[in-house]
C-alpha cells in the first residue's frame, strides 16, 4: 500500500474519481461484471444520464469509465503506482458536474500499490484487461460496437500522452508506456493487434489533436446536456 499525495488526490478528482463512498451509490464494478446484474446497472446509468436507450447509456458509461483507465495509466507514468483494489471496492455513484447529472467513480485510499519496472508490461496488460472485461460485459446487454467503447477510452489517452510526452519530467516514462500500449503482444487475448496503435494510425498523439481521429460516434450528442465531441466523424 502507498500513501497518496495531495497532488495525486487532486489529479484523481480531475478525472472524476473520488476517495470516499458515494452519497448516491449506484453499483460496484463487481455488480457491473455480474451477468444477472449488468442490465440493472446500465438501466441506472440510463436513468441518471437521461440517455434515450441502453446503447447511448453504455457509451456514456464507458466514457466515464475511460477516465478511470486513463487515470491508471497516468499514475503509472508519473508515480509508478496504480489502483489495485478488488472489484467490489470500485463503486459508481450519481453526482452533479457542470449542471448535469453524471456517474463518477469512487475508490479507497488503501488499494494502491507501487509498480516495479519489471512488472510494467504485465500491469498495463492488467489495466487493458479490466477495460476489456467491462466492454465485453456491457455488450451482453447493449447493442454497441466495441470500437466505439474502446475509442471512448482512447480519446482520454490521446490528450494524456500529448501532455506527458511534452513534459521533460515524464516524457521518458510516457514513451515507454506508449510503446507498450502500441505493441501487439500487449493485447494478446484482448484483441488480434494493438487497438491503440490502430487508433493512432502511425502518428504521435500530439499530431492527432484537433483532428477527426475517431472512426465511430460516441453518441454523447444524444445525451441531454452534452454536445457532440470534437473528434466525431459525423461532423
């Protein structure tokens, strides 16, 4: 277990992740991954977000969960630490942000661990496997493309690695982690090849800012209070 700094806690909050129990709890990651509870979880997301159907709700949730995945990779690059708690201790709750009701992530301070250099590839694979498990489970209930759900995560990673690679204090570690994410071997049993490398199309993250990098619409335009995202291919 590691002790989080105030800077780390602030960074978590910037990703809509909080170190407390939600005042309006919805469900845990364990419940979301449960076949018999998954639909009820997405129905709660639909109700909170006022999404018109489960497909939009599923994409909306994956954008929120994508911040958790991005946070994990940011903390790995910057601090050699990740959240490593059990699924039942990752909780999701209803919260208001910028005047809209949304779904945020709540975790515990005691579930963090340091990562040794030799474990880095395995840790990144574990983070991707967590995302893959959620995507596969969501698609059992909602008719939504896996590409859409992965791209909901990658949008955060694009900006994240742009920032980290342009910071002299983090550029070396960020480049190492980026290469691991682009390596097909990291994605074995998750996808035939690196989905993130396919998303980048041979370019660096900074080159893709303010471009139509997505191949699918994230459907945020269909959520009341949200707008079409800047990467939308429908523009």
